[in-house]
C-alpha cells in the first residue's frame, strides 16, 4: 500500500514463513517495485526481516528490487534467505534497480543452485550502495559468497556499479570448483566496483581463504 516517497518504519521481526506475513512469493521473496521507497528499522539487533526462522529452512530470498525501483534500506538485519532450485541469485537481496543499504546486517543467506548460484548475501544487476554495514556468514555455490555484481547468460539486465563504504565483509563462503567461480567475499565481472574504508577478511573459497 506504500506510494513513491513513503518511509516504512519497522520494529520487531518479520518472517515470510509466518501465516500473517503475505505478499512474498517462492524464490522472489518480497518484490519491491516502488519508484522511491525507504525501509527503516530501529537497529540491526532489534529489527529483523527474514525468509525463515533459520538459514537451513525456507525457499525464497528476502527482497527482490525491480528494475525501475529505488529502494533505501536502513538500520535492520536481512537474514535466512535460501535458494536451492529455480533461481540462483541473491539470497538476501537481488537488485535490478537502485538500492542503498545503510547500517544493515546481511547474514546467513544461502544460495545453492546447480553450479551457478551467486550472491549469497546480495546479487547486483543495477546500482548498489552498501554503507556502514556488515555482510556476514552468507553462502553461494559459484560466485560471490557475500556480494556478486554480474550477469547470467544473455540476461539483458546488467550491473552498473557497486559502492561499498565502511563495511565489513567476512565469514562468507563460495564452494563450487567448476564453471566460473570465485570471490568468496566479493565477485564482480560487470560494472564498476568501489571499495572504500572497508574490511574484507576470512571469506572462504573451497579450502583456502580469499
């Protein structure tokens, strides 16, 4: 029911598997298609949006941002997105539009789709800014355990840029050893990537850290 320019002020925990949470769908989770929308929590420890109650359950990501949408997400946690079958990108967020993430924890999201799953925490196909945040304990089978900025096959939607500022990207994993693989913390093969004043550490690719 929100309109362009609205701010949603959230408090508490929102779980897509709960019966009273409606509007989300298998794979996509909740799709955001509003031209300008602000989603604001109270803090990353007190406002939580999750696909399921644990990272081992669930069948959808948390948010899909549409190609014409501009979304700002602040002061909350996005967690427990899980994709294992029909779509392999963005366990926490799949961004096709313009998305800004500020003071957000993106954690324990899981993508394992054949050998091509990417962007365990966030998969970017548009313009993404991550600021003052933490990308932690996410998993992708092929590319970008934490964040991926890439395209798939002949897909027409291709990333423009990723800007990462004052952010920690840690303890993410990437596990495939076939096809195009890499970037247990950050993977990029399309668009411009800026990483400023950030920490990328203890991310694991197969048996080695990178």
